C-alpha cells in the first residue's frame, strides 16, 4: 500500500512517474522534484550565508547556517542547502549577479546540478 521511493537520478524518477500513468509533460515537470539534495558549502561570508538562507526559503527549500549569522556575531559560516533538484536550479538562477562570492558559487552549483539532466 505504501512505498518509499528513492530515485537516484532523473531517469529513475521519470520511470517511477511513468509507472503511475502520468503524461509525458507531467513527467518532465515532476521528475526534478523527486530528487532531493543536501549540499554543504564551506566558509561563506556572513552576508552570503544570509542571502543563501533567504533565497532557499524563497524557493521553498531551506538552508542550515551558523546560529550567530543573524545577529552578526560571526564573520563566516558553513551552510547546508536542502532542496529538490528543481529548487537548487531555482537558487542557481537567483544567484546570478549576487555579491559576496555568490556569483562564483552559482557557477559551481550549476556545474553540480547540470550533471542531472
């Protein structure tokens, strides 16, 4: 009756969605939502960490950052961004032109998620 699905790539996600009879169009829209990622980013500027957190929330994902970031008690923070492939791709789009090293991070994230076509 219930089954936890774990798709390791887009082809596996598409196959599972097709098994239930979804349309081709629906399959392409939903497959990136089946892949969930947790990506650790090291040594972010505190301003960049705040931006990452806000942008992930804006795309309905999340980001864990150091607790002292919000009251500026630290200069650097690691972050763990959590979201679907679709949400990470949306983050990549939103990072374009951002300051504090985020445009460079955008390029690295894009290379990472472009592996999932």
